C-alpha cells in the first residue's frame, strides 16, 4: 500500500488481517464448538465485541486510505471501475459458493439471495434478506455506498481549510454518538436478544447495518487522513494507540449495547490507523510491517468473505462439539483452511482482475 507521494504504508495492510481476524474470532465464538456450556459462554463473552471493532476498523480505514492516496488526475469512472473490480468478483464467487453450500445443507434458497448478490440488501430491515447467502457481505453494501460517494465527498473535504479540519472531524464523531439516540425512536418490535437484553431489531439495523449511518465512519477516516497529511497532528506511537484501543474494547462491555456496536470504538480505531500510517512514514517500529503480516493483509478481503462459510459448513460437516483442546484445534483448523482458500481466491480471482490497472488506493477487505 503506497500513497501518491511514494510513501509505503505496509502496516495498514498488515492491520487489515488483524481486523479480519477479530471478525473471525467473533463468528467462531458463536459457532458452538465447545461442549462445555461454561467454556462456550466465556469464549462468546470474550469475543462478543470483536466483530464490531473489526468491521468498524475497515470502514474508517477505507476513508483514510482513499483520501491518503487520492490523485488529482483520477477520474470518477476510473475510480469506480477499480473499486468494482476489487469488490464484485470475490463477492460473486463467494455468493455462488454460499448458495451451493446452502443447497448441500438442504436449506431453501429463495429470492432473498438476489439483493445480496446486488449488494443492496443492507438497505432493507428485513431479517430474511439480511441473513441470505453469505451474510458477511452486508458490509460490502456499505462499502458500495462509500465508493459511490467518495468523489463528491473528497472534493468537498479537500476544500475545507486546514484550521477547521478538527472541528469537522469532531462534528462527525458527535453525529455517530447521536445515532443510538435516533435509533430509539424506531419501532420497538420485533425484538431480538442481545447481551443487554431484548432490543428492537430496527434500532440495531439502523445503528449497525444501514449504509447511510455507517458513512460517518468512512468520512471520519477521510478527515483523519487530511489532518495527518496536512501536518495538523502528529499521532502517538502504535503502542499508545493500541493501548487506547484495548481500553476501548474493555469499555465496550460497560456501555449500552447500541454504543458498543459502533460509537465506542470510533476514535480509538482512527487513532490506530493514523499511528500506523505515521509509523510507516517516519520508519518507526511496527509489528504489522513484516512480510508475513503484509501477505495476510493482502488476502484479508478474501478471508473476510470466506471465513463464515468455512466456520458454519465446516462445523456442519464435522457435526459435533468438543472439549477445550479439541474445540481450539477445530477452530485453528478452520482458520488454516480459510487462509488457504483465501490465498487461492486472491490469486485466481482478485489479483488477476486488479493488477492490470492496479492503483494502491485501497485493498477493500
């Protein structure tokens, strides 16, 4: 990953796999591979916020990287073409695999899978549509909106005076924190179980799944990129940023549920992204810059799209539960299989379609 001035940002590539791994941990923790209820509950509790943090990292990173690497001579058609080649081929392949696996498992496949294919399903608060085919693709519906809006958003943000960037960024953060309040005005029924008790499905959808709501995180990433690149802020070390993010994760267990899904992680994750970019720019130490981490980051988009299918259908194929060591071994196997399949998808589908006109603006998960 390189910016328009030639500065490489490999740490951000490596961090992408960390974020994808958090989503994997979340889904693995709810798959129910442990026979002991206490172990299952403890693992589920520990990873219950990990998926939220992982997805939000990607949304903020998208805005940051696209702004950091934006070129003035780029065209909207060229930009949208690169984004489409990055997202849709992998999505179509994993969508088709999800359909085949569902049929193999004896599940009904109806019209609900079509909005998933078109990446418009997150706009509808309809559970059977949101949960169709490859359910993790809901975040791509958000990314599609981000990319559609980026040329206009970037043109506007680029015109903002540098001395006002912090005020705009603060306003975006404030808006994110108001979303749970707005969500409480939505219909209370139907309700779904959450760690904090039953909650309106519509409220959760509005805060976590609705693409226009998630645009705010993307926009904050854009502002942070400008603030750092224009010299308005020197981020702290990656160690300090990581500590803040870790404390935010602990805090996510203490705040109301709607706030733990998005708001509580927003600023800490933006801090991690800014600190990683600054570390690469000045050559400071970063554990995410190694060849192995960068390679894992490069396949992380494919990993994200495949991991849920491997976990769910792999568990269905094996068809049992295990003790602590057995369950951990099964999850480690699922992780290894997902990495191998992700590498294959990246090499055979993603890389050939993006390399001919590759611009290192954003590997999009």
